[in-house]
């Protein structure tokens, strides 16, 4: 990957100057929205920008998941979903000067159970210009797909600062741009059901960004993912894939500055322009009805580290172990994955270099490769792209676990039952705090790691 060191150094110096001079910043999180399977993981990245869309250097970001039992998140934004479906927010906070700034992304874990009656608000996720109107309607559908008669609808808008909506579902946008929700409370057979849709108030999404993604030899990379995150309000995230010629077009963009990123399986992801991290990225600006062309990417092949994680006491494979790799001189930039049901893992898309590799899961001792309890004693794993380094295995010692069997009243084991362990923080049972969850196996056995 080509590096524009002088340009990046200049950007960083300007960014640090702005951090002390400006008084308003935006924290952009990529991706803005994500759907994750229960027990799976996804990496979020955060970057602070000035009012002029210039990247700002920040010492560190503090990450948080709301609600907490949706999953857990690492200190650099790797989200590990819990076992139950749900939805929530990923929040990244940074301190710039003496002020605190935060960015938010939305995450859905799994698919919620299909309701008996589903309320659909139409149109879905519209973009409405300031001062313009949009008519909404609510449709009720049974689980069998039968349309149901609605007696009445109460309409609500969140936040109210986006405009107003009357009792017929007619929305009138205010002058302020932003993102929110239109909510319909529907009465059917004396019962109230809720439906909602997203809403963005902004100028028309008529801008485009296009380009080509190739490898180092100039060959097109098909099916590469290209995404654009709007810097500023309202929050907007678009993603597409390249065609067989490596070409892509991101459409329906709001005028503004965008953080654009390209990624492909087995390659090192890249931000425009030739940047490995968002701090060094060059935002792409587009206006009304404009198309930014030739936003091209040349991706370098990445190396990989693979291995297996087992329990030290039984040699049984461990699923859901968090394996992380990073360069000693760049500890803020980590590469993550989770083991599968066989205990196997693969960390790919790695630039050439020497890495520290660690494995961590609840109930077991944290371990660095090779069988080291402390980072200072870790054995480095040298990677030369595009090679894969196999056999980086871990055998984790157990720390603590709660084990048992779940059966029905006849003594038959119940597989895939959810066992929840909570810690009492007072004499009030309702004040217990979530700690861990586990699933029973085919024999009804469980072991919740503490």
C-alpha cells in the first residue's frame, strides 16, 4: 500500500491544532447500522472530525453497549453479540480539549420472533426535505399475511425537533436536519400495537460517489464492499459491492463530506485516499446532483493467522473465544475474530509485520501466544502478506464456571435452554445485575463461565 506520509503528517498536525481551537466536533462511527448473529462479532471504528470535516487526533475512545446485556465490546470497538436477539446502540465517546463528544451507531442482534400482528409504517425510511411534507400510513398484517382492520392510529414523532405530525399521519419537516423515527400506535380489537420507521430530514439524496477497486496488479476486485459514512448530521451510511469490473456507485447520498472505505476478503481494508486508518483518510465531498468520480482503491493482499483454542483440562474445543492480534508499536489498531464450534479461528486482512496474539473467553485465563500469561512474555507471530501462519493454538486454563443440567419434569434433557446467571447487588432480588448467559448442549448440560 502506498503511503502519503507527508500529507498524513500535515493532516494530523492540522487536526491537533483544530482540537484545541474549534468548539464543535462530530464522532463518526462506521458502520452506522449493523445486524449481527447471536454469538458473532463485528468491528466498529470511530473517528472525530472538525466542523470542516477534517480528521481530529484523539488519544482514545471509550466504547459502550446499551443495553449492557446485548453483548460486550472491546476497548477498540469490537462488538461481541450475546446469545439472545435484541437491538441497541453502540456509543463511542472522546474527550477533546475539556469537552466530551459522543457518536452513536445502531445494532441488531439476531431476528426477533415474528409477532402475531405486525404493524408496518409506510413509506419505510424516507428522506424528507426541510419544510416539505410526507404522508405516512399504517398497515396491520397477521402472522398469516392477512390484512387487518385498524380502528384508530395515534402518530408520534421522535425527536419532536424534526417537525410535526398530525393525527392523519401527515408529517411536515422543520428547518433542522436530523434523523429520527415516526411511530404509529394502532388499535385493533381493543388492543394497542406499535409500528415505526426511520426518518431523515435533509436535502434530497441526489449525490453519488463512484470508482473502481483493484488489486496491486491492477486487476479488478469483484464483490468488494465499499461504504460511505456522512460526516455530520444527519447520520447516513451507504454500502454497495463492486461488479465484475471492480466498479461501484454509491447512490442516494445527501450533499456533504463522506468517509469512504473499501474492503475485500483476504485484503487489507483501505480508506480513501490510501489510508489504513480513518484518521489519515481524505473525506470525499459531494454537492446536490453531483457525482464524485474516480474515487478509486488499490487494495494490498493481507496475511492471516489461524489456529485452534481448546480447554486445557479437557482438550475440548472452545466456541466464541475472542482472539485478537496487534502490532506492539500500534496497540490501538487491533484485529479481531471469534472461534467457531470447532474452536478454530482465522484473523485475516493483516499487513506484513510481527504480531502479539491473545485469546480470551469468560471463565478462562487470558493467554498470550505462546502459553504466556503476561504480554511481556508473549511470542511474536511474524506475518508476511499474503501468507497464512497456521498452528497458532491456545489451551486455556479454566478460571471459574457454574455447571449443571436442565431437564423437564420427566427428567428429559432440554437442549439449547438459556441459563442466566446474575449477581445480587442487594437484598432485593430485582436489583440483581446481569453477569453471564449460556446454552445447554444436546444432553441438557451447561457450563456458564464466570
